[in-house]
């Protein structure tokens, strides 16, 4: 039997919250989510059943068959050796072409959207040219590519070309060792190979590659004429050389892509004509062949074209040319014109709304099967999911006109029906957004998917305009273009469209960890609990801090050092990427790169510098406790605190409780909130704002914690907020520490709303009561909560609607709970694939029971 | 002016009037309904909760107890356990102060009116979106009529929020009438239509309560009726009939009726307060049992008859 929320008890009343869907009365609480998936068709049901997930838990793949493929690394290496002496950008194009020309194609039963990035659907490719270390990690594991000797030789070959060997030379040994600890700073980008991108899908769908090739040819022709001008002018003329190389590389890449898509078309046709016995599937294979023959060479003419062209582009940008995490696009607006052709006008590829929902489900399953060859550390921080995939819907068009459409609804409905952890969805919330679509958003959340997470439409749009003014070539987004944005990864917004999109990771996600900094500020920058080394600058003996301000400034020094070092590593990496890891295919579909003859990696038109403080709240709560107990009330001395921390609070239990009971973030408490507001605005955001990054703009904080709050927690000693050494950090950029928000969801919003200056992208986790959200009143309660959230000018919020009972049951019998999805920081994960340590932090989040916060103890039998 | 202790200021309340509300609970009630679901609000004096699950029997409380009400007893081969003699306890709260583990917690805080107002209006923005406001509840707010009036006056005239009072209406009319100027909605409990049950079980005056309800209705202020349905006390067919007969007279005037079936969730609180609970072990009332009453009220034309009584929020009421 389902729990119906009659559990609120105040003033002697029972409030009934009958379930919106009465059939759920028969479903036990701890099995609820196993009963919510309802694939739209038999086909998507079969596809889901045989989906080869690439989930990892504690760094290990759950499915034992999953492993790395050899083809990509083999073909790119072969091309690299053969192209020695040619311009680097041409070598990159030839590398991509060699992969596309020779790779094994995968076409699976029941698929409509086709294409895969490795030779076997259990496999994923590796990128020795990106990160030597990440590949080495695979070679030593059970997931090594075969034959292993060949893979080892390939990795050895790339070692001298690696980004790591190029970047390290510009850092002191001391800085490098500190970064490799991953405890106050993340490892440098040139070592991890981690990346993100917002592909300009629009040009592929609207122009097609044949047109892009024509454009590049015309550019080369023009350049040659300019060079041949008499009299010769070297100051202008020599600049054409690098541009001609870039355009030539584009042509090589695009022709290879067309050829690759048409190989898929021929494969589908051969199967249809020679092997397929089911006449319906035969017809479908012929339609698939027709589509892949035309796109992405030609512009898309209908919705099926658009889904397929988008998928090929996705594979190229995120997995074949280079690895890049994410699924950044404004999917509803991108597809809406083709939806109108196929569903409204039915003039090409006629479809019904339900057909579109099925297509969305199939696309989601393609992503669910998509594995990424991430290094072990990155597998550890995204537990329970393949990788980060986040698409964006909703929001507004120029003039803040609602951008929601039936395509938006189909995307949300498909997501709710098929119930997969990936891709996650972001909904841009604006008051003008239509209620019908918001109802779909609510249903996904209510069903416990953890997505859509919600971003504030106006805040994001204004941020695009703000960054635009720093454009290095004075060509940032216009006010109209600023409305067309999506999340690049979990949290940071970036523009979409035909040009100016983010192409590489220098613009985002450099992580720094304030909790650990708090720990070392109390030890003159020394890390006594984990690495036993000087982890940051000497900032003085804490016992010498006569005032709270001295402590504050010492922390600022630690933070400023870490944040500058991490972002410097990002930008140094970008410098070398522009010279050795060009992306000719991406350049060819970017109007800016095409016009200017510059590689997409190197060119920056719209700055978008978001970097990532994680575990800020542990540090902030610590500041509050120290100020109150040591400097204001003088109940303890700093010496006592340092002694207690070194003992991990052992023998100092009464003192620890005082520090734990000091005011905490998230309770609308003026004492705590005024300190934490300053902490965010003055230090966390304020110090970042002083930086100028690769794109010429300032940097803003975006708290996207991913699974790092667990990793970092385990490397952080005891902290003055009363936390024990090794306990998890806070799980969201601006969320209260798990279990310390005692006053309900409105008080959390009020605290969060106080932070406004210098930062405006921050992750807020809320856990809501299942029975109330599933009751007939659920939508109306949630909607008014959201309207107030919008008006409070808070950047983000995301919800877990999963009962403690179900999570505990899933810990006991994981095999019965494969469909239980939870929100972990910036992404959704399959609960049973998360390590127990992480599961417990989610269970510990306060369940906001909307008015019955003492429900738990009322049920306690004494 | 007599000032109540406050047991809780609960934000994001959804069941104490329309929309998203903040509810202020006063400690102290002139009645003594044996099923009371908020027993901590009966006694106007300080009390403390004891959470047995959090107690580690460390003995700190026994050591400090000046009256000898608390004693640690050492049982051979087992942990120390505590013996508590309620008759000796002077409610000095020293044991609460020394507890490191949160096993003892004071029920009821003395707050000045400014702090109450500040907390009560913190969620004003949510009231606007949802059609909510502040609810003064208890206990019985009318046990502190001057304080209630002052609080309602400030909230209405200075803060302009929607105000609801939850009351049994067991008070003199001259204490209720001044509230009409500031209060938007009265939610009034009727525990029984039998004067003897009211007098001997609950401890009030049936006549006074009904007379006040009628005066409220006639004054034109919005009134909702709460009907707690308690097994063996007021759940018979004749009880149902008496409710329906009485309330149907005001069918066009009452804002609504909420039928509230008995539940047992207060069991834990009685234990934590170290009190006897007469309804221990009694099962929750099944919703089906109250359907005849709900149906009959609907049939007589009463508006907004609910089980449990949650009001829709303003922002979405037009689309549901």
C-alpha cells in the first residue's frame, strides 16, 4: 500500500492528500519508482530492456561487459604518423577522416536514430591525444582495449605529444603537486582531458554540410586572390596562410562526415534488401537509409531528419573528434521548426505527437547507451550515471516571450515515460511560461526523476548580455541572441546558435574546494589530515589571529591562490589546444570560425567564464561558528579549537556540539546569513571577479558539486562547523549542509535569496515529501513555491522526490530498484549504482514535508 | 497582558487555512479533549520533551538535578538507565541545559511580540503567490485574548497579511468581538453537539461555544468549521445527524467544513511529555467511515466540504 499523505498533524487535524493517480494506492512505498516507467511503445520498451548502460560506481563499471575499444585510438594514431610534416590543423582533420572512413559501424535492432562512437555498443573510445594518464588508467584495468600491447604502444607514442607534457612546463613543481592532490584544487585540465562544448547544431540542420564545404571553398578562393594581389603586401598577405589551412581542414572533415553518414545509409539499405525479414522493419530501414543519405549533407526537411542530423553531430563533437561531456542544446527551439513541418503541416515526414514522444524516448536511450572514456577520477565523481548529459528547454525568446511549445511538452513527456537517468533536463522558468508545460515539468519531478532542474530565465539571459561586453573581438551576443541559451554542463549557462558558443572547457568548471581551504587556514596552509604537505600559501598561525577579520583575510589569501592557479591551468591548456587539438569539423559548422578562418578552439567571441567552488557551505558554516563562539561570545579560544580539530573532536564532544549547534545556513537566520552572504559576495565571487580569463572576461562562481562533495569530504579533516573528518561536504553550491535546514523550504529560499552580488549560478537541492507531491494538491503547492522562488531572484533549484523508505529498501535489494533515480548535485543517477557513502548523503538531506516537519518523530514508537 | 509561551512558529503550513501560511502555536488551552493531538499545547506552563532514542544515559542530567527527580540507576552488566520521578520535578530545566545529545528539549519559548511578527511575516512573498497568510493557533489563542488581539492588530494594520484564527470559541464574546476588525477567517472546532459531553469530557460550555459561533457567522466574517471525528465519542449516526442539522442552517454563510478523522500520531508526543494517552492503541479512523457525514453535508448545500481540509492556493486554483 502506498503511503497517502494523511500524516500532517497540527491542531488535532488529519489532512488528507489523496493520490492524484488512485492506482498507486496498491503500490508499496518502497517500490513506487519501479512502477512509474511506462514506455510509449513496445519498441521503446524493448530498447530500454536491452540498453547497455555505462554506469559506474566508485569508479568501476556496473556492467561487466563494458570496456574500451581500440579502433578510434588506432586510426587517429595511424593518421597522425602518416601526416607528419603537415600543418597541425590538417593533421587533426586527417585524423578524424581516418576514424570515420575506417571505423566499424553499429546498427542495432529496433533503432531508428542510428550511429555509435565505437566498434561495439558495449564499448567506448579512448583519447590518447587528450590525456595520457586517463588511457594509462584503462590499460591497468579490466576495461583495457584489446589487443593490449597495441594499446600500450599507442599510448606510449602519444606521451610526448600530450597536453600534459606541454602544459606542465609552465607551472612550478609545488603548484603541480598541490593540484594533483585534488583537495583544495582540481587536477589541471591538461592532465585530465576533461572537456565540454556547445555544438552549433543550427548550421547543420539549417545549411547542411555541402553548403558549408562550398562556403569554405569560396573562402579559400578569395584568400588566394588576395594573396596574389600586386603589389605583394606581406603584413596582410601572410595572415591568409593559417586561414587557408583552417578552411582546407574544414573541407577534409566535412567530406569525411558526409561519407560516414552515407556509409550508414548503405548499411541500412543492405540489411533491408538482403537480411531483414519483417516487412515493416524493412520499410523503416529504407527510410533510415534515405535520411542518412541526405543528412547531414543537405539541410533537414523534417523532424526525423533533424533528430538524425543532431545525433551524428552530437557523436562527432562529444565523442569522435574529441571527448566532451554534456548535451548542451536548446532542444525544443532547435527542433520546433521541424516539428511544425512534420506534425502540424505534415508536409514532410508526417508524424503525430505520440510519434514524437517515441522519438524522444529513443533519443534518450541512445544517450543512455553512450559511454565516455573518462579517467577514473571522473568516473568516481559521477556515480550512477554514464557521464553528464544535460539538455535545456523552456525559457524565452527575444522580448521575454514564452519559448515553450508542443515540442517542449513532447521532450518532457518522453522523459517521464521512459524513465532513464540520462539525459538530464533543465527547464528555464519564466512567469510567461505556459502552465501546460509547467505541469509536464512538475510530473517529471513528482515522479522522482530529479529533473528537470530549474534555472531562472531572466538571470541567465542577463548573464549572457553581461559577458558579451567583454568580447575580445567586440562580437559578443546581441540582446536578442542572449535569449537563446542552454546549460553547458550541470549549471553554467552558455549561448547556443550558429556562432559564439562555448567550444572548450577553459570557460568552465575549474573546481576549488573551500572546505579543505578552511581546514588548512587553521594550520598555516599545511594539510595535516590527508597529504601531510604545505597545500597553500603560509597564512599565519591561527592562534595569532586577534580578530575575525584576520581569519577572513587568511582565508581570502588561500582562496585567491587556489582559484587563480586552477584557472591559469585551464587557460594554459586552452592555449595548447588551439595549437594541437583543433576541431576542424566544429570550426566548419561555426559561422564565426568559418568567416574568420580561425579554429573553433582558439577563437573566442563570447566570454563565458564559470568556475566551480564546491563545499563552500562547510567553510561558510565554519566561519559562522568561529565568529560566534570564539570572537563574539569568547566561549572558546582558537587554541582550544585547533586542539579539538586535531583530535577529530574526540574527547571534546560538548565543544563539538556547540560548534555543530551554532547557526547554520538555510534557516533564514540573520546572524549566519549575514556572514555567509559576505563570504559569497566578497570572497567566493569577489576574488573570482578579479580574474581575467582566456576570453577576456571575468570569472563567476557556479557551484556544481557533482559527486565531488563526497570525494573532497573524504579528503577533508574535521571542520569548525562540527563536522567530523572524512564526512561528506555540502552537496550543492548553495544548498544547506545535509540535515541542517530545520525551518522548511521557504526559509531555505529566503536564505539563498540573500546572496546576490558577484555570483548568480548556484545549485540548490531540495528534497520534497513524496505523498504530498503525489497528491492532487501537489502541482498547486509546487507551482506557488516556484512562483515565489522566481520572484526571490534565485538562480537554480532542483528536487528529489524519493521516500526514505524506498531508498533504504533499494540499499537492501538493489536488483529490485533499477528504476529508482535520484538527483546527485548537478545530474540524476540510478540510486543503486551510487556507492553507499553517497547514498547515505542523499538520505540525510532533510525531506521537506511541506508543513509536517516533525512527521518522522511522531511516528516513532517509544 | 497575559503572554503565551510559543511552542512553534511553523513556516510553510498548508493545513491551517488557505494557501501557504505561517502558523503560530500558543501554549495553553482551557479545554482538555482526551484525544488532543497537540498535547504539548494544553498546559500553559513550561514543559520539556524527552526523546528516549537520543538519550545515552550519560548521567549528566541526574547529576545536576536539584530536586532529586532524576536518578541514574546502575544495572549490573548493562548501561546506566534513568529513573524520573515526575512528582519531584520543579521544571527548572537544568537537565535540558546540560544534555549534550538533544534528548531533552524545552517545549514553549517566551518570545516578544516583535520577534513573533518578524518570523511570521518572513514568508510574506509566499502568501502573496498562494493566497496564504498567518494563522494564530494553539492551544487556544482566546486564552490570551489581549495578546491575540495585539498580534492580530499588528499583523493586519502594519503588515497587511491575511489572518486566520483557529479556536474552540470557548471564551466570552467580548474577547472575540474586537478581533473582527483584524481577522479574515475564523476556523472553529465543534467537538460534539451534546452539551453534557462538552461539559464533562471536554470541559467547556456548549451554549457559549454555539452562541459565539452564531455571532461570528452573523457578523459576516468568514467562518470554517472543523469537525474532529473521534471513535466512540462523536462518530455515531446520531452525532452525524446532529452535525448536519445544525450546520445546514448556515449552509449559505459558512465558508466551508473540514471533517478531520481521528489519527494516532500524537502517541509519541504523549510519551515524550511523560503523560498518559487515553487513546493509545486506538486505530486511525478510516476515511470511509466519515463519508456519510461528508455526503450529507454536501447534500445540504454546504460549500467546500473536505476531508482533512487543505485549501487550494491562489495561483493555481483556476486551472485545477
